[in-house]
């Protein structure tokens, strides 16, 4: 009976010492003596018999309280419960570190996952980065949820972008931690965020293609969200045949194209000058009851106007207005000035008047600006 009590006291004493060493002491610091002084150096004070002689801060009291609950021989399950019960992320990290130093105990993927989630949610990014390095180095046996959590964190930090792919490669090398659909979606999304312009996007498109191949080879079935990202990547880089091929494959995987699928294709086709195909996808999505985003409407209207397909352009404008959306000033100017360049000045004025009546968003300033522009062009 005396041995467990002694062990419990030993744990509490060691825990207090652990926190004491990492915290800022409230005791006064003895200054070093001046070597030129003639005052004799006082004898050093006797070491304190107990850390309890000084006043403990609330964090230390909570720390000790929780360690008292962790009986000798505690398991990763006990530690995980203790971590989840903490409202203070720093206290949770102290418990995580202290338990990890005890003889006969080793953290598992579950405790690491919990600690990473606590650190990230509390914005203790330095702690999270330290944990990531430990996980990559093999501090615990990995798991798919743990690796996905690490990848998600790394993808959200610019300087940890490459680390996310290091974790992905680590997953590939172990049979029990093969990447799943969530893994691929996290990595695809991270790559797409770097598609800032056409020149840069081609660099990252290779990564998208590689992930797509590995996902299919491993038997992971992509969902609509994953396939949309692949379509978007190809469309952004103007590899439209590949984008359309992925679009045709969607039904093979049991997925249905949604609003974003069509918008990515319409944008890419119009930017590449394949306006007729873009209009075809627009009609297809409208037949399915899908309503394009305002930016998709406008790029299609402008592209049709620049191709002198004014009737189609006006139809798209009317569809946009009927759905309580309005083109911007540039879209209107592209259509009206295009009519003027074709010698259809009167038609341009008539269309402007019709659109003014129908467009409740067009204010007097916009109308006057368009009217002055038509007078100037004509």
C-alpha cells in the first residue's frame, strides 16, 4: 500500500519540477558579484527542501491536479482524455510533453492527433510545427487521420507546402496508411491555390496530373469536388481537351457535374476563343436548371460580343437580368461598342434603352456613362 502512495508523490514532485523549470520563476534572481568589490561573497543559500515553498501560479496548480489524476501506469487513452479535457492549449502541451518523458510510456498516433488539433485550433503554430517534425521523423506509428491532419495544417502554411508532400510520400510507403480521398483533395486544393497566372500554373499542373494518376492507380474513387479541381487545373492552363475528357469521365465514377464544373469549362473555353463550345456548355447547364455565377455570365457575354454574335449575347444578358443579376459596366460597353463598330449604332441605342428598363441595378451615372460612350463612338 505504501509503494503506490510513494509513486504518486514522486509523480507530483517530478511534475512540479518539470513545470518549474520551464516557467518563469517568481523568485528574485541573485545578481553576480562585482569582482572588484571588497565585500565578501555571501555564502550560497541552502537549497530549498521543496518546490512548494514558493507560491505556485494557477497554471502549475492545474498541471499538478491533472497529473494526480493520471495514476501510475497511465495509458495513451488516459492521456488522450486528459488532453481533450483542457481548455488551455499550453497546459495541454505541458501534459503531453511530461507524459511523453515518463518511463514505459510512448505517445501514439491518437495522442499526437489530439495534440496537433489542439495546437492548431488555439493557434499555437510553433507547437504544431514541432509536432509535425516529430511525426515525420517517426515519433509515433502513423495513421491516416493523423497524416491528413498534418497535411491540412501544412497546406495552410506557405513555408510548409513541401512538408505536406513529404507526409504524403510517407503515407505511400506504408500499407496501413495509404492516402484516401481526403488526402488527395487536400493536396489538389493546395496546388490550385498556386495557380496565380498561366506561366506559373503549368509548373503545378504536373503535380495535379501526378496526383490524379496516383489516385486512380490506388483505387481511390474521386468525388465531384476532386474532379472539379482537376478540371479547373486543366482549364486554367488552357489544356481544354484534358478538361473535357475529365468532364466526360465524371459519370463513369457516379458523379454529376455541378455549377462549378460548367463554370470552369466555360471560362477556359471562352478565354481560349472557343466561344461556341462555351455557349454549348452554358445551354447544357441551363437545361439542367443550374445557374452560372455572375462572372461566368459576363465572360460569355463579352466573348460572344467580340465574335459579333450579338443576338446570343443579348439572350445571355436577358437570362442574367431575369435571375436578378446584372452585368458590370465593362460587359455593357463591350456589347454596345461592338454593335457600333459593326455600324449598328441605332441598334446600340435601342438596346441600351431596353436594358435600362430591365436592369434595376443600372443607376443614372452608369446609364449616362454608357450613353456618352455611344455618342463618342458614333
